[in-house]
C-alpha cells in the first residue's frame, strides 16, 4: 500500500512484516525512530509474538541478538555510528558464529569530532567483519532490502547489515509502498536455523578453535559471501516478480551505455548523481553511473563488466581511509585489474556536508578533462585548512583543532551546504 | 535427675556424607544419575576449583529443571579448558560468544525461549570474576535491572587466571598477582579497592542472590536449586580456589576454600528481593592466617613487617562476621 511516511517508519513496518521475534533496542541518532516504531508496534499488538528488549548498550543489543538468534528465533536490531563501533566485538562474533541477524545501520559519521550527520564511516569500519552489507538508494529500497535481507541471512546463516543514509533517508518523508503481510510471508519462509540451542539435542557453539581449523572456518565465511554474489541477484529477481519493483541486486548501472566517464557511489547520493548524469547527457557528455548495492560481498565481476569499457571511473565516497584515500575505490580498482583507465577517488559528504548538483557537475566536468587529483575532497574549504596549518605551525600549544576551525568560521549554525 | 539432650550430629548435619541420609536428601553429586554436565577429559589444571564448581552448579541446575538447561559462557578458563575442538566437555547446550557479554547473550536466549513457548528451558550464564565483575559488569547489571529470567553464576578465583594471573576487581587486598607484584612499600593488591558484586547484585533488588563455596557442596547445590525456583534475574557467586594463581597445593583446593569461609573472609549468604535473608554460620572459626598461609600469593604477609597487613585482613574478616552474623551462640 502506498503511504507517505518517514523512512524510519517504513523500515519499522517492513521489519515488522518479516515477523522478528526478538528486537533489541538501544537509542542512537539517527536510527532511533526505527526501533521506536517497532517498540510501539510490539506494545500495541501490531507485532505480536515479539520480545522488544531495551538494553543498556549497543554491545548488549547485539549480544542479546546473538543469544536469541542462536536459540533459533528471527532477530533484529539497529544502530548507527558510535553504536556500531561499541558493538564491534559482537559484530565480528555474530558472523563468526554464523548467526543470521539483520541489523539496520542508519549511516552516520564517527567522532571525534562528534557529529550526528550522515556519512558511511560507521558501516565501512565493519566492512570486513563478515556481515553482508547492502546499501539502500531510497526509502523504498531500504524497506525492500530488509525483506530480502532476512531471506538471504537465513539461507546462508550469515548476518546482514542494511545500510541507509542517516537523516537523508531515515528522517525523510516520502512515498513508500508497504507490502502486504501475505506477500512478505510468501517471499520469506519461517526461520529454520542451522544450529540451535536445544536441550533435546545439546550442541556446543563458540568453541575454541586453534590453527588446525581456524583458516577453514574463515574460508567458509568467505565462501558464504561468494555464494551471496549469486543469491543476491536471484533474490532481487524473485522479489521483483512478486512485488513488482526493482530493489536490491548487486549493482545498479544508470545510463552506462557508451559512457566514457562512470561514477560509482553507494546509497542515497546516487539519486543526485543520476540527476547530474541526466543533465550532462542532455549536454552531450558520455557519462553514466553505477550504484553499488552489495558492498559485501563486493561485486567484482559485475562492476568489471560495466566499467571495463569506460575511459575513467570516479568513485564518490562518503568515507575516508585516512592516510590512503578511498575505501570503495580499493574494490573498484581491484575489479578493473589489468584494464588501463583513469581512476579518481572523491571524498564527499563527510559528516553530513551536502553533495549538491552544482558541486557534482563541476567535479564531473573536471573528471571529463582528466583534471582531477587521484584523491579529491569535494568542496574542501582550503582557506580554512591553510589558515589552521599556519596557526598550528606558529605555536606548539595551538589547542584543539576542531574548535579552532569553528572559531575561524565564526558564528554560523550547523550548515550542511 | 538432671537430663541432658544428646544430639546426634551425624544424622542432622550431613557431616558423614550420604550414608545416613535418605536418598532424596543426598547430594546431586552422589547420584549415579547426575548429569555430569561438565564431563571428564577437559583441560583444567589439577585441583581446579572452577571445574569442580561448574560441574556442581550445572548438575544441580540440571536436576532442578529436569535437564532443561542452556548454558552461556563468558570467555575465560572455563570456556578454554572445556571446548577445544573437537573435545567439548559440555553435556548441555552451550554457547560462548565473548568475554564481556555472557549475561546479555543469556538474556537473548531466555527471550527466544519465551517466544518459542519453551519457558521450561532455563538459562544459565557463567563466567569467571574478570568476565563478571569487570568486563562483563555492564551487561550483568543490565540483565539484573531488566529482571531477565537468567541465573548468572560467577566462579570467583579472584584474578584473571586464563591470561596468567592478573588483578581483577575481585582480587583481595595484599594478593600477589602478575599486575600487583609482591614488591615495594605496599606489596600485592592494594587495600581499599575492589568491588563486592554479590552485594551490588542485592542492590538491584533481583529475586535471588547467594554466595557459595566449592568447599560446601550441599550449600552450593541447595542455592542452585533454590535459584531455579525463582523466575527473573538471579545471581550466584561461587568461591573457587585456583592452585596456579593462588600458589596453593592442588590437593588443598577444598581445604583452602573451606578456610576462606571459616575465617570469615568469604561469607555465605542469601538475599531475596534485595534483602539479606540468611547467612550460613561458621561453626569453627579460624584466624585468617590459617587461610593465608596455604597460599604463596600471600607469602609476603609472613615476612617481617607484614603483621599490620595481616591485622587489616583479620579486621575485614571480623567485619564480615558482624555484618553477616556468621558466628552464633549455640541455641
């Protein structure tokens, strides 16, 4: 049913349709509205047969989820930013144990400096934790990905993160088609665990494993993700057949036919990128874009097939590998092994800075002239940087950096532009 | 003619073991049918108090629940010595996740069991003192305040033994550990530090809190059984000597544990809904030196100049005796 609702509300309703039986909640902006919505549904009977547990930390949230998943019930939680880092140890543990938990990440920057706005630093920090990571472009897709995520997670016995941009998606009101319970039930069978804590059939889960088998356990986790490379497109196709819309899959190419320049990005910024692509195509520029939906497993072959014919690739990243440049770029370049083309990394949208059409147009024009540095920071305030470097060079006790930058900027309210 | 009541201690008090007791009064460990939840072949050290305590506790819980137990284990000696592939020693469904989250994982298992309509399956979380009083304390407190239906058992051997005997917040004053060496002006662990997690558990006003000792099997089994009679959060703190870390003889594990109780350093009590409900009286009180002398971790106390610190430890025991009413006049 089509409804005009907040993204978080849509996710809450979508998750509820998946009939989770344990939901663990700990508040952190910007994922809070999702679990608030679910808590309300559990209280009012909209989500029957579900325990909603208010825990004392994100570490506990995922730990409770580990317990309930290992005991054989469908389990969900959500977090963001610092919360994901605080549960980091449990993030690795859940995948190591092969527990099909689904977790929403309302993507948000990581401090310091503390910042509640959107970028992908949080989820990217856990990219190698053994979870499947899916990035939503729209709120509709975010909802749909959750339905697919439970199916994928439980089939493979592997946890899945559904990543959606904090505020940009979580707090945006837009039209969402909330599927019917009947359709979701038909798509998502009841959870049949591979391993379960049951007194009738005692098993030991989480034993100590030495060098004799550790590599094999790890390899099998990798193997699961390689299988996911096949299953993700199949599940998306099956989803499209039942629900009548395209959601999920590994990647989403947009106007890449004959494109000399292809922009690669994750998440909601793809919408803006596509608008700029349309604008530039209208001007006769051969440009296209690719959204990566599945970041883990990383779709090397699918990307290669789309990017191989281009002359240059611009990877637009909402995260930064400090001391290196891009995180997504690494994978993109690996997908292009042996192919000579120009690759550019653009760090954009950190801590909620808006990625505007005009900035992207300038950026893509520069890319088209191959006038970009290998690593570019979009809309970097270079005056501010130079002044601060000079100030730090002039005195040993220069004080805290972030505060100095703010002082220099003067009295402005937090602005996204 | 004056009459004198004669008391036959043998039949009233378990002192001669099981022979004079009716079958239903015998200890779980005396039963041929005991679960033997932590079975033989594990890799614990000789004289390990924790291995013994865990088997006592889980076997008692198995009897109390008709063998419907799921155990959640924190990282630590118990997890390491009992599970190296493929030799699990656990005869119960058992999961180990992390060092600091056993209480939370147990909450999750309990929630799942409720959702599956399997309230009959009871959940036990267990860990050492490090996993309980330090790194797992946040999750423990959270499980308590939510009153989740979990019995948490702490096997307290008073330091991080698995990593090589480092101080924890359960390490007693003066004890030598690898991070509180017996050197300098104040050898061993400093006085006036540490936390009493059983009393902190009581402060959460959970249904049931008790302390037990691996030296007092019947009391331990009674407390596990009693704990399984409650719903909600329960906490059992079991004192388990570690020959390796304490520098005591493996054959002396029970003796050392008993002296901890009899000296007053380790009071045995029960608390219900936030109130201390009972304590186990000491029948034959001993000075703390009887307990301390058997352990190399306290050897520095018996070098010249250690008297004041021994007196300080004796004062701690004296305070426990008063606080928990441990020495009572015969009726």
